[in-house]
């Protein structure tokens, strides 16, 4: 049970957590924090938060748990602003999509409370952004990964696990480096491909025809290209090494396909597609 939760960045991710915990009766009070008073006022009007402040130090002062849900590029600044203003025993966790860089930011800027920092990543979301898009069921039966460091307090880690479970999520723990490698391939790369395909066709002279006659496959594949550009810019820069590795592997696969098509190699194409289908069918998403 959380008496007072502070959410820094009350958008889709932070807002949905607040709503899920309220519904579960797991949180008594939620304070929102961020730079935009207008956005925070909207969160208040929607009943997502009980109060808000644009002064981060003030917002976290009495919080038992602080959830940081800002773009990756803003993590370091947030940690720096709240360091020294947390009450003893307060837990800090985050929702960043790349963990190695967040841990480095926390270690450098959250010096007084670093042992109370529990790096985390809810693998959930939609292409929508903002508190208006938040909903209580976002985390139901979805995975949340925590990547504790050697310095992370075990009780703090357990508390964060319990928080996410109360929100309906399934929680797993893994090393930050492994997390970044896995997410580079399963989340970050697909988003880049969606952005790339949309730009590829839009910048073509036949763009109007492409989009006018686009069918369900194009719609489904490119839906995530409607995601927040700032967030994805920061993710690319924060998980650069793992993402470049994934891009390299994918480029090699494209070359294999290109070669098979160039050579009219029907057997190779059939084998390639059959292998992918069998691999995909093994998993029930």
C-alpha cells in the first residue's frame, strides 16, 4: 500500500499507473509533477492526480514512492532536481525504455538516494500520448521488467514489484544490459521500421496513392509511427549500441531477401517465409 505517490510526467504511462493503483485501492494520494502546469491541470481535472506542482523538489518531499515517467533525455535533470529532497526511505523508480543509460543518470545525479532507486520498464503502451490517453487497464497482464543494481535496496525492489502487481502487471527481473538488447530487437527496432516505412512512402512522388490505397497490413504495421517523436528520439540515443546491433542484423536479413528475389529463387523465398511463420506461430501474443 502506498500512502503518497508522486508521478513526474503524468502522461500515458504515469497517468495509467495512477489510475490502475487507484482502482486497486493501492494508493491513498497521488501528486503529479512536471514542467507544464496546463497539462498537470488537465490531469487534475480528469481525476488522475489529487494535486500537482511544477516544483519537483516540493512535489517529492512527502512522497513514499516517486515514479519518473519522462522522456529518456530528461531523466538526468529530474534526478538532479529531486536529489536531497526525498524523505528517508522514499523509493524512486522509473518507466524508461532503456535501462543502462537511466542507471548511469541515476548514479550520477541521484546520489543521496541511489540505493532506493529501482530501475524499471513497463512493456506496455499505445501510439497515443498525454494524460488524455491514460487508462487503468494499460498494465493488466502486461510485463514489467525491473533491473536492480548491486546497490538497490532489496526492500525497495520488492515494494516496486508489489506496486506493479497491484496495477495488474506480471513482473520479471533481469540485468540492465540484457534488457536493452532484448528491447532493442522487440520494441525499438520495430518502431524505427514503422517510422522509416512511413517516411519512405510519404517522400515518394506517389505518396498520395500509397496512403490512399493502403490496406490493413500497412495500417497495423505503421500504427506505432504515430508515437511520440521526442520519446523515440531519446530512446534511440539512449540505447544506441544495442539498437545499432539490431539494425545491422535486420539489414542482413533484408539483403538475404533482396538476393533471393533478384535471383528468382522461389525455393529460398518459400523456405524463408515458412521459417518465419513457424517461429512466429510458436508464440501466443
